[in-house]
C-alpha cells in the first residue's frame, strides 16, 4: 500500500527544530522530547480486509478528488451504522459495547497478544501499540517515579497499559466498556503480577466494567488512549471535561486528528468495512480538544504527533491552568 506508506511515514519523537510538532513549552528553545501514542485504524474492521487494489490507490494518489467523491457516493455508511444500532437496540455506545464483547474482542486480543497468527497489517498494529505503551510510560515517568501514584486507565482494553503501570508501583484503577476486555485484562494481570518476586509486590489493578461517563473518584493522573474516536465532538467536549474533573495533576489523551487527508482515509475505510462490522469513528481537531480543556480550566502542557503505516495519532498532556 504505497500511498498509505508514503502518507504515514513512521515518526516517534519530536524536538524543537520543527516547531510544527514540538512539545508546548514556555521556553521554545529547549529540546525536550515528547513521546506519543498511536491509535488503531479508523475503522474497527481489519485493515487487511480493506483490500484496496493498486487501481484505487493510483486514483487517489493521482489526486482525482472527483473520482473519489463519486466512489464515496455509492456507499451509505450512515445507513449501515443505523442498522447496526437497531440490531443491538441502541446508539453508538451500544454498538461499541457489542463489538468489543464479540468480534472486536477476538480480533484485538489476538493483535495485542503474542500469537503468530497475525497478518502483516495486524503485526504492524501490534508493534505500534507496543510503542504506544512504551511512549506513554516514558511520559508518565519523566518527572518522577510512579511508586504510589494513583492512575485511572480509562478504556483499558486488555490491560496493555494498566499492567505495566502496576509493575512500576502505580495504584491503578482500570475500566472498559467491554466485559470481555476487562476479564482478559484481569486474567493477564494476575498471571503477570503474581509471577513477580515478592520484593516487587505490585498492587493488582482494580478492574471494572464501566463506560467513561460512569467513572468517578480522584486520581493523580487520568489516561484515556484511543477512546475519543468513539465520541462525536459535541459529546467529546463533555467527556474531556469529565475526565479532567477526575484528575488532580495530569490528563493524557490520544485522538485521531481531523485533517483533510486523515478524513479522506477514514472515508476510504468506510468503503471497505470488511466481514466484521465497524464501529463509528470520529476525528477531532486539535483546536477543538484544546478548547474543551481550556473551558474547564486546563491547558495543554505537551503535544506530539506519531504516525506509522496504519496508525496516526495526536497525543496531548494537559495540566490545570
């Protein structure tokens, strides 16, 4: 997929030599490095199922917007999503819950796991997700040890971040809308943490089945990776405010940035949903996320962008203004 590769050249860190992507700082001449996270493809259908042939990519790569628009007009993803919602008896949230308790859970458990039964695209996603966890951990440990720090992992999936946080000594509260994901995370946490030496004695994360709206409590840090993609901007604003209300010192968010090219690729993905049903995916302009944070008295302290062949993500760290 040459077009995708050329658009999403792998990038992981940014310094101040390129002001477009450098971290926000009151001293712009410093050379602080920001590590950032990557998110899953914009449809929850397998990227391998997109089956974009060379002709399709040549048309897009050649800049034929009119031809692409005509192709897009032949599909009705909104109608498909409406049918999904009717099948599960609800809206976006119910579709997401249903997907990640069934087909989505099977797919992402395999991707996040260690099995060799993955294709090239899934392997790329796995490697990207591993880098995500590594980068976020570096960001969290940048200023001090995580020993005793309370962290809310909102949308924990199979525990890929919650478990390493616990190993670092953090007191972790982890939740996900999917009961299947939470059960898997809890199982993996018990296996990995109990296998550690008695001297390490990490505290097992507290896992709960909850959507973001149901989260409560107070934490030193709240982390929400890859979840805002399921919220339209009007709901994302409220959700960002809610997550900020739970955090006392730091809020870390990742989201798919809304740009012309990324929006175009999202719509291309909707043309080819694959055999598994895709959930609705929303892009968010960085300015809109920043505005939502400012509205509740928070400001962005660091920001960065990372892309791989099948990932693109903006990550921001916010602190009280």
